């Protein structure tokens, strides 16, 4: 299992390197595909989509594609209007197929687009910022870096459970270690790439951004676990050997991406 997980992790890193360095249409297409797969995983977990019922899910998939193309063509300022029309489309299916779907399924359908598609799209939006080719890596540095540092510190000195019922193996000591470790990684990263940045003296800024991002990433990790426990599933899917589905691997990134985008915009 460890070898499988390691190989899958290396492949994921290589794909991330290829797509994020390329940016543009390559990153756009990759994120759109990941969002659609992740949305499908969530819809199946939350019973929005099944072998018999696809109506709500189709609306969600079309909404995701529409939202991404709004970003691609520079209409992000109208994204809120697009989401409102998407909600109307969900309600249209709900009303005119009644009682095929329950209200909870409609709410889960709309939630899925916001939770998976919209939040993951901030990887693309961050990549398009000034210095975005460098800033975008903070999303993965603080989420995956926090996860690794928290695990190491938790194994060494973790004693106090952070969320005993939801995730018994996570400790408060590990969480602190994850945040501090992510902040240090951010500072080191800024020191290494500083000469390539248009904005100067970014070491402290990157450390703060990664520290805050790490805190949020833990919420994302626990939120994904809570959804799985509510629906009594172990993994969202089997796409990534040793890791599970897209949402199992990107659960913390989903929350971190918009936070890094807004913090980078604020500090710059």
C-alpha cells in the first residue's frame, strides 16, 4: 500500500508540475476535468446522482463547464449572476420533475458546484495573478506541506486529540506543527524564488500566507471527512491508487485555493 501510495503521489506531483507550469489552456482543461470528476464523486456520495437519476447532476456539470468558460473569457465579474441562474436551473428541475427529487438533493447539487468547482477554480485564477506562476505553488505548499508536517509532529509528540469523533488520529500538537511547518516552508520558498518576484521582501508575507492557508487546509480536510462519515463511505472514489478519489486527495486544496488567492491579492 505504501509503495502504491508513493508512486501515485509522485505521478500527481509530476502532473501538477506539468499543468501549473504550462498554465493557460492546459491548466484550464486539467482543472475543469478534475472539477467534473470531483463533482461526480460528491454527487454519488450525497445521493444527488444514481443509476436512475441524472437530472440534477447534469445541471451541475453544465453549470461547472459554464462557470469555467466565464473565467476563461474574462467574465469572472459576472460569476455571481451565473451562480444565481444555476440555482434557478436546479429549482427548475426540482419543480418540474416533482416528486422525483428531495429538497436536500437540490441543495446538495448546488453546494457541490460551489464546494468543488468554484473553489478549485481559484487555482487557475491564482495562476493568472501577477507573480501567479510562483504564488500558485503556495496552495499546494501550505495544504500538502501542512499535512506532512502535522503527521510528523503528531507521531512524535501528539497527545491531545483535536477532533476525537471525526478524526481520532489528529492531534493539537500535530496541528500546531503543521501550521508552523507550512509557514517555514513558505518563508524558505520565498527566499529561494525572491529574485524572480516583481514584489520584493516577500519572505514574511509568504510565511503568513502559508500559515493562514495551513489553518484553513485543516478545516477542508476535516470537512471532507465529515461528509464521508455522514454518508458512511471510506473514500470518495478509486481513481488514485492508494489515495482514493479526487476529493480524497484535494480535500484541503479545495479550501486553501481561494484563501491563497484572496490573501495574495490583499498583500500585493
